[in-house]
C-alpha cells in the first residue's frame, strides 16, 4: 500500500525513523540507565515495545491511561508525572494492584495531596515535585521545602524515591544559554539535594524534558526524560539544532478544492493537526515550501500558494506538525511505513482518558 492510497486526514508514522530517534536518544544519554522517556508524545504500545527492546525500561506518563498503557507493554517502572487528586488516587491504587510487575510512582508538591495519598493507598512511592522557576506545579524552593520533605518522609506508607524537576520554561535556542539557565535553576537546589540524599540514599533527580535533554545530560546524577524526541516536530527541529532527531510523524491530507487563484483547500482542519499555536505555526509541508496555512475550520485547512497551477484536486500532501504531541492525540490510530513499505496500523491506545482503570 502506498501512503497516497490512504484516506485522509491521517497520521502517518515512519517506523525506521522512530527507531533511529530512539537510538539517538540512547546515544545522547550514554546508554539506557539514565533514561526515563515520557510516553505522552506517542501514547502507543508499539513504540513502547521498540524502546523496551533496546533496553529502556522506565518511563514517565501524564495520565492513568498512559501509565496503564506502559504497564501493558512491559514497562518495569512508571512515574506518573502529574499530581493525582480525588478519584485518581483510587485509580492509582487499582493500577498498582492490577499490574504488580510494574513499579508505579507519582508526584507530590503539597501537604494536602500527601495526606490524600497516605489515606488512600496502602503504600505509595513518590517524587517530590519541585518548582525551580516554571511556576506550573511543584513546591517552591523556599524555607518550607525542607519541613515539607521531612513531613512526607515521616509518613509510614509513603516512600520518597527522588525529586522531579521539570524546567520546561527554559527553551532558549542557543544551547549554551539553555545550559546556563538550567544550571542556575539546579544550583538553587544544591544544599537541599545534599541534605535530602543523606536521608534518602539513592535519591533520584528526574530532570527536564526534550528541550533541556542536552542541557542536563552532562550531569551524571540526573535521570533524563525526553518525550518529543521519539517523533520530533517542526517546532523543536528548528529551535534545538544540536539535537539530531528526525521527524517521524506526519499528517496526510488531500487537496479538496481550488476556490480562488492562489488558494487551495485541504481536508486538514482543527481536528487533524494541533491548533493551539497561531495559524502560521501549525504545519509545514517539506516537499511544498510554497504552501502557507492561512486559515482553518473544523474540517478544512486553507493554504496560500504562489504556485497555484501546480496543484489539482486530489493531490496528497504530507506535513510535519509544529507540535506533534497534541496532534497525535487527535487520532485513534496511525498508519505505519517501514523502509518505504506499508507495515499496518498502530493504535494510539493512551489517547483515551481510561483504558480499563
């Protein structure tokens, strides 16, 4: 099957590129021991199995469904990098009971959640979520951090495994500047980490995501959590040029109309590609650099071109999303090609909010 025979819009994955990206991730990290990749980008058991086959065994997830998907694929450990509250604590307990072969942990950044976890779980492993500048989640690095650490440590059914330090606000294009800002943010924690390590031998530091991957890698005591790297995208590819990953996930769309000179319309609306960014930062067509996205509605994508006569109704286009993670989440399955040959479909299992739990 040629990809041009697929219905559209569709998500197309090139498996050989996925494998190359996984291998590059391992190369950058100096092996698999320090890797804890995030599964939120792909949400696919097949991608999990590719990583596991290469020796990666621990993963990060954002949702209970992503964690369950990882466990179903054979992950040895999963950190749910989200502070769970309300019904999710009961779901976490079910998860640990259903998949005893996977060691689950979660985040805590306040006394309220520590109390709910202690009350709702027989035992639970946690990473303290630290806010070192992003101001999204995490306990601030202040005078209360140590008392908070000691209070959580004192709870009999909570085990502290480490610290989770996500500095997603550091996205400088220049690697040297990124490294400088990452280092400054981590230095805020130096004294706390020393003291905490005396209380918790083997305390782990789970740091950063894809933007900071190459900034944290030089510190051998840090666990690295790239996510987007497995599929890569236009946004990160243009910005983080020292990272040598290759786009592996594309949106396939068709020209369905030529409504006026200089304009073609495709079946690629908001439901086909992530629309959280301005319209000119949503998709790029590498084989057709003249095409510029002008507007979208739910099922239509209107493109401007200076080469209008080049296109006919029915033409198939492959585009690289600016932000691949939420784009993948729009689809139930992906069409997979391996070395140019059709290789079937992969279900995007964890786009669901619930699998079985």
